[in-house]
């Protein structure tokens, strides 16, 4: 396989993994010394369990070291440099073993070559799932475009900018695997509120918010309980959605929700206090 075809296949598989929301690491040979099977520029894609999704970098010693480094990189979100050296050169790397960004490994292959492989984690974009077809849902999708989210719409909005669109959460749940980092906003505003909330609360999500008054959401709690949703899950819903900025218009409400989503994402999902709500 030529280096060009190796890169082409890696890109195609990477695009597929991103579309599926699967975390992976890209391992790229950046330097070689003496005789090595893989050459600079060759790549491999490694999954979170260490399996190679695509590509080849060499024999058992190389594969084992890259697998270990990739698993760690995906878990921590930090890139690392794998340095494979034959026995006689390991002593030269003694000081480097204290560097957490380096992974030094013994190359026991007969070639006795040296390789440096850059392992970079690739995690899916966080997913913003907007449920509804009204002005708040539409405004939220417009505002969210610039914030690095994969946008999903469950509803009918003409000319909506979204990466994926579904008629309902039930349709989406049967078609798409759970996202790594999902944020859900229920902006159905009286049209299937309970059905949508029930489906949303049964999904894996870091944040679920309801566009509506606190009193309106409270009126749904018994119905959600009867639908099999636990009290603990119900208590996680941000209602009303958004940080307190005295929002009135759909665009203002959407802005307050986007601010709360960013706040949640950057603070590890800490719950706000009651006084913070709109």
C-alpha cells in the first residue's frame, strides 16, 4: 500500500468514526532511524479499546506501544509521543521517561530500528439536540452554529441548519448511538411536551432543559413518574431553561440557553442554584 492510499483510507475511516460519534486516536509516524517497516507519514487509527480501525505501523512491539498510548490519550484527551528504541539506546531516553507527554518503549524487533509516533486523540464534537418546531428552537439552532456542536433537530423547521434531522426522539433513538457528550433542549412548547421529556430523560445526556415555566414543568412531574422516569432523573431537568438574563424574545431566550449549555460544558456539569434560573 502506498503512503497516498494509506492516508486516503485513514481519512475515510476517520470521517466514518466521527459521523458515528466514536472516539479514536490518530497515530502518525513522524521520525524513523535505521531499519523500520513503517516510514514517516504513515498513519493508523486506534479505537478506545486499543483495536486498530485502519492502518499499519509495524510489528508487535510497535503495535503494543501504540495501543497503550492511544488508550491513555483517548481517556485523558491529551496527545503523546511514542518513542520506540532498541535496548542499547534506551539509556539515552532515561530522562525523557519523566515527561508525561512521552511514552518510551523498548523495540525488541530484529530490525533494531527507532521510531517516533505522534498519537493524537480525536473525540466527537459535543451534540446539541433541539426538540421542537417553534421560534425558540429555531433561534437556538441559529445561535449554536458558531459554538462547535454537532446540531441535531427533532422537529420541523424550514431551512434549519442542522447536521441531522428527525421527526421525533423515538426515530432518532433507533437510528443513532448515544453521543459521548449530549445536551438536550426540549422546546416543544405545548406540543408533545411530556412525550418528548420522557424520551429525553431516558437518553444518555449531560444536560436536559425544558423551555417553559417552573410551574408548567412541575405540572408534568406526575406524568413523567407514571411513564417510568425516576424522581432523581426528573430533578436533573433545568427548568426554566437558560441562565437569568431577563430574556423575553425567542432570540434572548435562545442566548440564555446557549450560555447555560456552555457553562455546564466548561464547569463539569455542576448544577446551578435556583436563583440562577430565568
